[in-house]
């Protein structure tokens, strides 16, 4: 069992971080949407509590996912078509960039209001801003909302690619993100 990636496949650290982040980002998107659709202030605050609490707990995993992915050798692509390879790389890059923007802009939306990041009432992380900074709040909120719109298109393309490899190419692209393959 390899911790790190090889040219033959992913190590277990990359696999674990991938699936924890995948579940986490879907949960963050859904709680973010629930917040947007909440009827009335109490419901919106409750949904925001879930989204922010979950977000803070997941930030470490999401940041680790981005840094680990950048520091590791990439397994050799199994896709024969160069254009498809480029498209897959672009989608993966944009996905990680989207997550990076969200884990920075999300906390800033709260902190720029001079409010702490509250994690389910268990603990809170105080704002570095002693008073509200209106322009930063507006900016972070716009960036966070606009970037969230990339979620479905990127997830759709990413999953479509995995299904193509599973059903049409019948290669190990999805399999090697499910368990560690021994180096040849
Ligand atoms: C990949 C991670 C994330 C995704 C996919 C995501 C997604 C979303 C979505 C879909 C919304 C609703 C946007 C709208 O109203 O149109 C939202 C709002 C919000 N998110 Fe996130 N989010 C993420 C990470 C975070 C983190 C880490 C935090 C803070 C710890 C956070 C804090 C907020 C706040 C405060 C709002 C409310 C913005 C407002 O309407 O004032 N988010 N997020």
C-alpha cells in the first residue's frame, strides 16, 4: 500500500482526500443552496449555521486535497485522445480552483461582518476584523455566489468523463481512484 502517487496509480492519501472532499463539497453545495432557498430569517440562519460549521470542519481536508494534488506525481493518463486529456485536465484544475476560491471567500463573508465563524456552537473562530468592512463583505459574497455557479457544470463534466472511461473505454481510470494499484 503506497501513501504517495506513482506513475501507475494514486496513493491512498490522494484517494482518501479525493472522496472526503467530494462528499464534503457536495454537502457544502447543498447546504449553501438550502440557505438560499430558506423561507424566512430563522430558517436561513439555521441553514447558514450548517453550511458554515461544515465548511470550517472541511477546510483542512479541502486545503490538504489541493496541496497534496499539487505536490504529487500524476499517474499516467489512460485517455488516448489528446483533446479529451486536455479537457479532463482543465476540468480538474477548475474544480480545485473553485474549491480554493470558496474556502477563502466563504470565511471572508462572515469575518468581514466582524462576526466569528461558529462551528455548531462547539467552538468559534474570531474575526480578524474588529469592525465590519462593507466593501470586503460585498466582494467576498459576490465572488462566493458567482463561483458556486460553476459547481454543477464542473461536477457534470467530471462525472461524465469517469462514466465514459468505465462504460466506453473500460479502462482503470475510475478503478485507480477507488483503491491503490501496486507499482509495476
Ligand atoms: C467548496 C466549498 C463551498 C461551496 C461549494 C459553497 C457553496 C455555497 C453556495 C451554493 C451558497 C449559496 C450562494 C447563493 O446564495 O447564491 C453559499 C453561500 C455561503 N457560503 Fe459557501 N460554499 C463553500 C464553502 C464555504 C465555506 C468554507 C464557508 C465558511 C466557512 C462558506 C460560507 C458561506 C456563507 C457565509 C454564505 C452566505 C453568503 C450570503 O448569501 O451572504 N462557504 N455557499
